[in-house]
């Protein structure tokens, strides 16, 4: 509830303003009563107040960056008058949205000794943490300065400002100590936002990115986890108002710093120094403009392209950048009807796709779209509306702006979300699951309390963890875990951090075994390490150990291009290769492979620091040799002149792994125990752990020798299918070449080659028959299913068309289609389809369509526009009278009350239905529609009239948010107007209906009578068209959703109106 001035909230009014001190500082305060309890906060105040006396004269900057809320910041001078509030105060500066974010900042000239009042207002009345920071913009005076008030100050200044070790700090109470919570280091911005990941693990150490003003110098820092505490090791920027999202790729970690001026910074690991330094390929920051965004996330697809997802006031957007990520593209809009409180998250997915999940509190659903790596950046699938089939019409609907995702190696996507049901006994924290075939399970309940959940996957144990705060206020951090086999979560949660915390965060990568999590109190960050799942261990799958994580990969050339001259490195490090000469492509162990003739072409990868693997390494590849000859598979060396490493075949047919041949001959060479048969695939892998070299054939150890002190590095390129420069070219097939900077274990080597061998000829894909149903005159969407395929790119096509309607493939790669029944068609229809997976076509499958007669509509219908088209420029009239409408300008489509709906932006498009005698309803009438308004404005839903010049009828919204039904406005003003009794909430669906029976006009909202007035002798007719979403001609366009528009030539009864409204 909103309780202005509630005494339990510090700073809730001018009389309770909290004192600030000093030239600079940061405070974090809740605008609610910080007590534990149910999901809803106890007392929320609309604004917080601070009092600050300037210690010196000059410009000062105040800001709210890092707040969890959309804020308005205002600075006042003067003394509060007798009436309280702002009485007697003079406004000096105010700001709403600053830079790329929805938080605020102001700069003003302060006078030494003068007192100022600072107000931070929450625009929507939400509960959350408010961050207020301030700093002098002019040089500070000499001499000692007062410290920032608050408990976050460290006890001593560091001797080395570049590296401050902060030891553990015990939490109050034995429970926290027993749980091993540590950290307690001061931060200026909390550990949010929900979809972001601030932690990663590398070289056996946990790392994090957080901002602090208590470290000297202040800024956003890279932190290293040492025994018992955290060490700040590298300042990334002087801005201490930023939140990070991190993505590790081998030794390189990319860090998106989101705030007023978002930037991308990248660091690379220095193994010798055991720390990070700026990335050699791009040591400077890359700016990116994200206007009006609440948060943003990044991930990298299989081609090495980075994707960035963010929100704006009304849309979900993505941008992309190619290595080394020096600039980002312009935005690609994925959804344009969200609220300003919605957010998004991007994730890379197996199978060469990226996905974006977002909340949409306007439609009350979540959204999800995918993009195929390497295709046109603007090409994305249609919205899948995750788990839409299980959504319930309760409270604010299914979606809230809390999202966090994890993706399994088989393509299963898990998303921890929060609902807006706000109904006792209904899910608050939930789990969405997308299966590898693109289908969504229904929403699973995790808990009926909680907030700000994250999801973490441990594939080594088959365990999924959902971790969240117990209540909206600061509270315990809870966890529920389940086996991925059944996702059976326990009824009771485990407390993993006991105390007053919020905004739990962890790693973007799937962690095996131990897991570091971090959460924040008001001014500090705390962490703990979780071990293996505390519940019963899941039964092991009859599968080999998972393949090594990409963390240590230095190059990964899957050779699935199938054509062209560029061979992509999917490690994310940008080590793409280029075809030299002429090569061919053919079926590989997975997808396609490089086919070489031994005399023409090969692939060369340019030299890069990431290809230098001196301390330890693994090189692996699938090969299919065609001749007995000395020939090189992978080599970064030159025989007789330059040391390095190689994976090769001898003239006897025995494969070998060798390093430092020039200075050591064959001393550091380990070979297969026997020759491999020509013309068949074999997996080769050589490892060096700093002491011993080992060689594996088809996952089986074949031999080992003592290795050198180090593998020599050089400035050569890396050759695939030849030595760099083209010597000793390979003849046969090569597939899935990989290079790592460590020695993989035997289990990991086995996992690399564990996939079953393909048939000599690739098997054709298999499709699955399906069925859909619809009612006469209503289009239906569906998806064609594949039972099995070789994994290549899919292409569907229709073989035999239906006979009772038409079918169109809306996405030939995903198999989505739209079936439109012919006018009057009822019965069973079918069509056949097939799919190709890059090489072979499947046998046809059958999709059955059942068309049922619609339920009898109330008699007297003159027009019925159900708006289920979902695309196109024609809006069909299903009344049978042929009053089809045409889209004017640009419109969008989205989920409706049933099927799809028209989504209008208030400035672009609308629908116009041409004039017809059947639209003249003078003696009696009913006009009805479902609407979801997005703004308070005078806007027309359905209208056959022109304001001030032509009488007729209309169903409209007023600027106060109250809907109304009016006729004959030109000659009678508002005499024949009947309105709703109150305004309707923005962003939610409502059913409106106006009737006239020749005597009385009545108006219904959601099937309930709201008012009535005496009507005219008749409703005036005219030669105008009928506008849906605007006046005929386009005046006063509607902003929001419109669905199921109906017009009748009689006044429907109250019972019939209730039926239209679903009551």
C-alpha cells in the first residue's frame, strides 16, 4: 500500500530528512519499511528527503544512478514553511531521466555553509532501493575532508590505492556465520539487476565487477576472491554508478557496464601475474547508447558476434557488434508494446541461435524470439509467448520484470521469473522451461513468496537451482533445487544467506560443483560458496561426461560453413580462418566438414596471442584420411625452421602429436599405436599438462612421453590441413578442430568424440503428423514438427495444399504456418508437408485441420472484426456482410483476448472500413470491443462520425481514462453521451459496449452496466467509412491493443453483453 509519510521509513518527509555530510559520498535507502514478511511491502512512501550543508562553494553533482526505481531528483533551497511539504522551499534543479537510464542527476552551484534539501520521488510508487550519490565538480579544498555518513566506510585508507584487501566481516547472528557468508565490502551500487551476471570463475578463482566510492580511487572495479575476502585489482572506470553484466570467453572477459553512459570494456587474463589486464585487441572502452533503459545484458553467438539486449520506454531492443567489438549497430526492435517497467535478457543457445526473453506487463505475458547465427541481423522468429497456455487472468497477469536464464548443452532453456498474479496461493517465483524443439512447458511454481530470482544449472550433477530473496524487503536468500530429470522442487526452501539481503547474482556460465553467489545489503556486498546440491543426488545419466566448458578454449573451428572462404572460430576470440586455394565441403561428423584433395587448398588462421599455448595445451580434430602420406592436420610450426606444435599423420598411417621439432627432433613426439584405416573418421587429441604429453585416438590413450619445459610460441599463423604456408597438405576430411590452453582430462577427451558416428550416407529427417483446430472464418497458427534430423538447417515446404482453405508458411526455417479457412467452410481439412535438413528431404507428413461452426452470434450483426489476422493489411469481417477493413499506415500485432489483436502506437496506423448500407444503424444499435489502452488521452476505438462536422456514433476514451459511448455529437454536443463511472487501469484489457434501443442509451464495462441516458430519435447515418483505432481519416489515433470489434443493428440485452465480455 502507499503510505505517504509512514513513520517506519526514514526520510519520508521534509521534517524527517536524513542528514548528509561531506564533499562526496553515496547512500542507499529503501523507500519501504525494511521488515521481513510476505511478498508485498509493508509501507511504501512516494518520496525520500535528505538535508545537506555544502562544505565548500562550487558546482556539485547529485545523482540516483544505481537505484532500483524510475526516479525524479529535485534540489531545493529555503526553509520549510508551516504547512510542511515544499511550502517555503525554492526549487533549484530537477531531473527525470539522465543519459541512457531512467534514473536522474543534477548539477548546481552550491554555497559554503548553505543548507539544501534533496528529494527523490519514485515515479510509479514502486518499492525499492534508492541510491543517492554526490560529488564536488570543482577541485576539493586542501586539508582533511569529512567522510560519508553511513556504515559502509572502511576502517582505514589503503596503502596502495590500486589494490585494497578487504577481509571477512561477520554478519550479526550465528546463522550467517554458520552459512559461511563472507565479504561485507562497501559498494556504491547494489548487486542488481536481475538478468545480469556479475561473477565468473577462471584459473580456479572467482572474480566479480562492482562499483565503490569507499575505495580510493572511487570507480567500478574488478574484484578477485582471495582466502576470506575480496581484493579490488583493476579499476575499469572512474564512474561508480554502473552495474555490470559479464561474459567470459577463455582468457578474455567482456563486461558491459550499464548506467548513464553505458560502455563495454574487455579484460584478458595474465596467467603469470594471476590477474587481469586490458584486452590487447581492444584496450579501450566501447560506448553504446541505450536511451531510457533499465538494464542490459550481453552474450556471444557461435560466430563470435556479440549481442546486447536492452529495454526502452516502450520497446525491447537488440544491438550487435563483431570482434573486437569497437562499435555496436543501430537497434533492432523485437517488441514495441511493453511498459517502461519491463526488461529483457539475451542468451546464446546451442544449435547456432541466440534468444531474447522479455517481460511485457502490457500484454501480461512474457515474450521470446530467436535469431539464427550468421543470418541477417534483423531476421528473428515471431514471439513464442512463453508458457502462454498456462497464464491466468489474475492480478496484474503472468509477467513481472524479473528474469534470469540458464541454457543446457542440449538446448533446454530455464528461466527464473516473477509473476504479477498478486493473489494468495498463486505462484510468485516461477520457472519457465523451453525444450530443445521450441515448445514451452507450463509455468512451474517455485514459491508463493519471494523476489529477484536467478537460476543456476549444474550439468555435471543434473541439478537446477533457483535462488531468490525471501520477500520484497531485505531478507534471507533462499534456494530450491531439483533434478533436471523431473524438476520436482521441494515444498520448503533452504536458507543459503541469513540476514538482510537482496539482489542475488552469480555466473552466466553453467558451474559444476561449487557455485559462488553474491547479494547486497544496503551498502555492502556479501558472498558465499554453495557446494553440490544438498538434496538427494540425481541418478547419473547413461551419458559420457560433458564436453569441456568453453572457458579454456583458444580456438574452435567446427567447419560447418558448407561453402565460402571464411572458416568461423566459434570460441568468441575472433580467430577466424581463411581458405587458401580451392577446397570442397562434404558431410562431417556433425554438420559439414572440410574436404581437401592434398594438392589444392587448406585453411590458414592468422597469428594471435590467444593461439600461444606454452604452459599447457590440447589440440584435437576429427579426420578422415584418404592416403598414406606425411600430412598435417593442425600445425603452428614449420618443419626444420620454427618450433611450435602439430597434430599430424605419418607416411605409415599412424597419427602423432609433436612439439618443438626444430630444437628437439622427435624427442617430444607421441604417436598412435597403430595405423588408422583409410576412408573412415577417427578422433585425434594431443595434450600437454606442463610435464607430460599424451595422445588419444577415439578417446583412448595411445601413449605418453615426458614433455618440454614449455611449448615454443611463434608469430606464424595456424594451418588446418597443411603447415602454415601450405606445405604437406592433407588429403581427406577434417572436422571440429579445437585448441585449448590446458590439458583436457581423459573424460573430457572422451566427451569430445562421444557422439555416435553418422551413417555413411546422412539419414533423411523425419516429420511428425499434427493437428490444429479453429472455428469457421477464423485463421489459426501452428508449427510443423520434426521427429529427428541430422542437425542441419531446416527448410519446410508444403507438398499438397488443403482443400477447405489456404496455408502459408510464416517461417520456413521453423515450420510455423497460418491456415485460413475459406468462407463458410466447416469440417475436416488437411495438407501435407516435408522438411529438408540441408541435404535430404523427409517423407511427407500430414497436418489435420478441424473447422467447427462458430457458436451462434447474437442476431443483427452488421460487422464483426475479430482481428485474428496477426499480419497483413486486410482486416476480415466475419459477419458475412463483406465489410472488410484495410490497414492505414503501419500497425503491429500482438496477443489478444482471443487469438491476436491489433496493436497501435497512437501516431502511425489504424483500420478503415469502407462505407456500406449495412453499417447504417439508425433505429437501434450496439457497438462493442475489447481494448487495452496505454495512455491517458482522447482517443477513438470505433467511430463512424467526425468530431465537429459529421454526426454518427463512436466508442471512445477520454483524456481522464474514462471510456464513453456517444452519438450525434455535432448537433447535440454531449447530450447523447454515456460514460464509464471511473477510469480504467492502463495496460490491461477491458470490454466496452454501448447500446441504443430507440429510446435509451446504455454503457457497459466488462459486462456491467455503468450508466444510461435518454437517447435521440435516431442515430444519424452518413457516407463515412468506419474507423477502428481512429476517427475515419485518422484523427485521434488510439494507442494500445484492440480486439473483437462488433456492430449490431439492435440493442443487445444485458445478458448478451455479459456473454461478449466473458462473464
